[in-house]
């Protein structure tokens, strides 16, 4: 799992590398940036990294003082990195210094956290909640739908591209929302699906329905899963 972090590549923002990067990595994420690409073909190279990330955090910190007010401008490339997430489904959060001029509308509905540079401790608590929530959503379990010895394997395997996997969990009698996954063939030949949004409970009843996108037929499966973190 990977989080792209946009920030100012200067001494004032060095604290992000020293304090935020270790926090993100403590939750099992790899940190990616555009730092070594700065000054090169930034838009294309950074866009590729963003598209290959699971989430984006952009720090809009102080750059130049604004003559017309008591606020500061921020780093143009950090705003562009946020804008690049708009047409995607990648979770993205704007972390804005309260002293930076507000630019509402630039990044539309991106989530925002404002902070006081003198209270980095408070910001780190907010970031821990954010990244911890992402970890729960993105951790995954590979579930076997059909093994090679199953009676329906050959039929399903030959038409795997027609199917989608819809699932929800039941925890203490409460149902979660319905999620979607794409079935695929594992290296051993079995048909599997990657399940995310796993509940905190050590074991949950998962209800899986395979829906055919062509003829609208369906097949229900039900399994008791003991979850483990699966690294990407």
C-alpha cells in the first residue's frame, strides 16, 4: 500500500519528512513523493506516481508572503497534485497551514485539514486518525471463490471476465454496505477475489454474490473468514 505525499522541498518543510513520513510508514504504507523528479518532467512523472498510489496527502504550507494581506502563497505543484486526483477515485486530503491564503474551489470536494505550524502535535494526531482509517479500508484478504477441483470451475473460469463479486459483512448481526471486487485467476489456477473494508472483528461472516454482467444471473456464496493483513 502506498501514499503519495506532496510538500515543499525546502528546509521549512523538512519536518514533514522527519515526522509525517515515519507516522505513515508505521501503518504499513510506503511513502512516495515527486522530490527527485522536481525540475524534470514533473507533470507526467508525478501523475504516474499519483495514479499508482492508494491515497494522496498534499501539504499546502507557506511559501511567499502576500503583499495584499497577512497570508502566504503555497507551492503550485502541491495544488496541481491535488487537482490530478479529481478525475480518479484515489482518496486525497489537503493539509493546509492556517496562514496560507484560502483557495476554495481549486480542489473542489477534496477533504481538508487545517493546522497551526506551532501545534504540529495536534496535526499528527489528526493524521494518525486519517491514515489509520485508510489502513482499515485498504487492508485486504484474498478469498478463494472456486478451486480447480470444484464442479463449477471450468464453466466459471472460461467466462471470468463476465462476472463481478459483490459482498458485505455481518458483524454481531449488523450488515455493512455492499462492496464490489473483480474476480481473477490466481497463480495456482484458483478463482479468487480481493476483499477490502474488513471489519475490526477477528472473524466476520461474509456474504458473497457473483453477478454476471452479461446475462444478469447470480450465484451466492457464504464463508466464515479469519482475516489476516495481505501486503500488496
